[in-house]
C-alpha cells in the first residue's frame, strides 16, 4: 500500500534518517517508537508530504488516502458546532444532501419526470453512502472520546486546544482513510476515551501508524512495533511488550557478537604487532591487516534503559495526617464538582487520582493544595512541606536561564555536582546542562520542571499529568524516582503504566464524592470489573427461582447413581489436571536449560509440546467446570 525506500533526511549537517526503509500493508497496525528527537513526527510529515526527503522516495498506491492527526491541528478554529465539524468527514454525502434539498425545492413548481428521476437517483446514491446514518455515527464517535450530548451543538472555538484536538480525531476516524497516522493522540484524552480509541483502532479497517509514549495504549492497539534509532527503521512483529522482550534478546546477541569480535581484533592486532618486522611472516601479516580493513564492525550495544538512584532529602517528616478534607463542597455556578465529601491523606500515601475529564480531578488537586476556595474545611497536617507540579509551570521557567541555572535558583541548597547528577537522571548530560530553556522542546521543559519539583525538600508532592510530553525512557525514570520517594504524593494521570508503577491507593470522583480504593491500580481494575459484572448479573438474580421439582423414589435412586458416577469422573479429571500441571513445570524447566535455549530447533520442539500440554489442561479445566455444575444440579435435585 505504501513503501518507504532508502529514505534519507538531513537537518543541517545531521542525518535524521539515512537509507531507511519501511513497507506498510493494508490493515497494518504500527507503533512508531524511539527517544525524543529521533524523528518520529518528522517521518509522519514526510509520509504525509509536508516534508520532502533529501534522498530516497515514498511510494503509495493510487487509491491510498492518508489521514494525519498532528499537534498543528491544536490551532484550528471554527464557528461551526463540533457535530458539524465532525460531519465534514462526509463531504461527498453532504453535497448529495444539498443537491437533494435543491431538487425538492424545484419540485414545488416543477413536477416533470426528469426532476423526479433526478431526485430518485440522488436519493439512491445518498442511501448507498449510508447518508441517513452519518449523524448517528458522528455522535457515537464524539461521545466515545468524551463529549457529552449537550456539547455537540457548541461551537468548536469555545473549546480548549485539547478538546479541539479530540474533534479533529473524531473527524479523521469518520473519514476512514486507507492510512491513519496519529501523533501522540493520548496527550489530550482521559482514561475512558483512551480505552474507547484503543477498541476503535483494534477493529479499524485500514492501516494505522501511531506515535505514542503510552506503553499500555500501544500494547492494546498495535501489532507491529517500528523503532526509530540511529537514522534507521527496525520492525518488530509484535506489540510494545513483545518489542521490549525481543529487543533485549537482540541486544544480548549483538553484545556477545561485539565482544567476540573485539577479542578476535585484539588477537589479530597482537599477531600483526609481533610479526610485523619478520620477513618470513610478512604475507600473513599483510593478509590479517587486509582482513581487519574489510571487516564489518559490530557496534557495541547502548542500553536505553537507565537505572537511576535519587537521593531525596527531607529536613523534616510530616505528621501522620498530611491533609484532611472535611465535608467539602465545590461548584462553579450550576456545575457541582464535589458535594459534602470527606477524605484523608496520610503520611506515606501514594495516591493516583483517575477518571474522565470534567469530573474535577485538577480542581480536587488545587483543593488539596489549598489554592481553590471551597465550602467545608481543609486541614493541613503538622510539618507538611508541599511542592506542586503542573503543566503551566513550564511557562514559569526562566527562558533565558541555562538548565543548570534554573535548578540553582530553585533554592534547594544542593551543590552544582549534586544538581548535575539529578539532571543526568533526567537525561541532561555533559554540555546539555548549559542549554538555554528557550531552545528546549516541550518534553525537555517537562523534565526540567519535574527535576525542580523533586529537588525541593518537600515531603508532600502534588503532580498534575506529570508524564505528558515525556518519552517512555523519561516516564520510566520518573517511575523509578517516585518509587524511591519516601514522602507522600497525589498524582493526576491517565498513563496506566505510570499509575501501575507508583500508586498504592486509587482515588476517583463518583456522584460528586471522593471515593478511595486502598490498593494498586491492577487490584482496582479487577475490583471495578467485578463490580460492573455484578451489576450486570443483578437483574438476572432478581428473576424468580423455579421451585424444586419433587422426584419419585426410582428417580432419586437413578440420580444418586448418576451423582456417584459424576463424582468419580471429577476425581479422575482432577488427577489428570495435576499431571498436566507437573508436565508444564518440567517443560518450563527444560526450556530454561542453556543447551535447549541456545538451540532454536530444540527450543521450538519444547515450545510445541508445552503449547499442546497447555491446550489439554485448558480442555480438562473446562470439563471440570461442567462436571461441577452437573454435580451441583444433581445434589440440588436429590
């Protein structure tokens, strides 16, 4: 459908891409990953035709249409309501509607057969284009990504940039191009909307390329991962988790090859040095020199996964209670955010505040901070030292300061060496620390602002969307920092990978009340799904339970025989399940043996046996469940 062949693209004298190639097939679901600055967004713009390659070409099929969601669309304005903007995706169908309206107006005075035939032809075409359903489709997509029904008639210009971006996403999804390209779509979506888009992309009929730093989003909606690194494009046939595992294995193989080659090079160089002056060995020496010159050098592996060690310093610990909210209410006019709700934050709490946009998460964060007027009472505990991180703090950075100067002015009392160590953890190394703030990208500014927040002696942190604009490496660094932080924090985030890594409590707002789940995000997700399943089952449970049928004596005797037979069969199935479990463990141990792991043929054979045993075990478990149900029915009947 689309091919990138030997692509090169230079910025000044630096090669962003050099002889890079990639082939995109219909229905491919591709995640484009790599560190900030490697050229992911640039590649999308080259494919779209916004930039021209320095060398190579992008070839696409004649019928290939491209839809591109990028950050430039944030500035798009319109007086039209968002429903009408989304409906612009159906230009051809809307034009047919206009023609139908014109013909209907003509028919007020013209009843000729030609006019009637024209109307019939236009209406048939309109129906073939599913014109009668386009409004419903547009409403479904807009509401799926977070708009309320009342929002649909509001003009686009009345929404913030992030919400306007959602409208542009809805329009693109409705256009259904052959190739859909999305640049950081989750930056402007809340968690329910992210999950809706994941489901939509999984079943999207065309091809998709997504640039995202949301690991879970990529895992849930892509099937191929393409890494942008060192000017090349490397494809991995799996989602992001597969890519991480596969890349680790490839790096180990490459590092072993590098070390072996280096050892061989040293031996060859020693031979050359030792016998260079001997005439009898001159042919061998020259042969080895030529061999070294012709050798394809294996590069040493550079591991992107940085382990960091933050040393947080508190001048004092907070009291047990950090912040207590007592019977708090908050509203903006008729919009009620919180109503007579209470909550308590205790020392050591790591709270993730989650939920849909518009529920009041950022408002609640400001209430906790004490900067938002409320009805009710907010009590701050003893010795609490706060530090608040939010996106607007990026604008508060001194644009003419160097990065190191900006941290020096934070008043932490740390030495330049300590500050440079902190900046190194946030990927600012060597001369990078002397860059001016004004030349930094959005992600780099976010890292500076986060570093400023973390070097303070605060024992209570408030973090509003800290992972926005961060690449995956920076998110992982932040996770490590928050795991080492011994104080208390509350974070608003839609990044499930980040929440999963840092939170020990989950807060959400429901029915204008603060709700708390005392556990991790995975535990909360399981509990939430069980709650939803219970609500779905409730109407079924309320149905009238049929009366127990009275059996005759012969029927009771027959049921007892059948019960005995089923119980014996159940015992046999349980024994078989235990055998399969034992065999699975043995095969897992066999796969871990070096002689098997290093031999692909042996490993494949063991994998096949393992898959067969697992299938047999699953079938036995299903049979066990059926037998248990049958036994319960017989016991009930007797």
